C-alpha cells in the first residue's frame, strides 16, 4: 500500500506541475482530493499508466492485509473458521 500511495503522491506532484498556480492542489492535503486528482491526472496525461498502477497496488495491499488478518485469526482460534 505504501507503493500505491507513493505513486499517487507522484501523480499529485506531476499534476501540480501542469496546473495554474491558483488551481494547484496542496500536497499536505492531497488525500482529501483523491478523486479530483485522479480525474485531472487522467485528463492531463491520458497515456500514463500511473493511475492504474496506483489502483492495483492499493487493492493488492488491502487484500494482503485482509489475508494476514484472516490467517492470524485462524491461528488463534481453537476451532475451524
């Protein structure tokens, strides 16, 4: 998930490079503008695969964490799941 959010942060930085100064997204609050950043980035860089990579990494990270929780619960329970 860290790699996914890193790629999203990269999208925000690249987007701020092409936006007008008044419309730039504050990098401290970039997670609050997630949908807007994705939409603007896909409009500004239509051939980039960075948004797809971001989504894949976030989903893979969430599934990995979920599998870890399920395995941890299975090891601590005395009966079958």
